[in-house]
C-alpha cells in the first residue's frame, strides 16, 4: 500500500491528537505512516 505522511501544527495539541489517531487507523488498514508535528 501507499506511504502516507501526516503533517500537523497546533497551539493546543488538538491537531496532533487527530493526526496520531488517523495514523493509527491508517496503519491498521495496511498503510505505512509518518507523522510530523510543527515546523522543522
């Protein structure tokens, strides 16, 4: 399956929570994920 990169940015952390949850669900469906939070 496809590799997916999730990029999030948030001041209160809500977007990070959603990105982590989405990554978990995508991995359960067989995708490979990478999650990036904020600027690098």
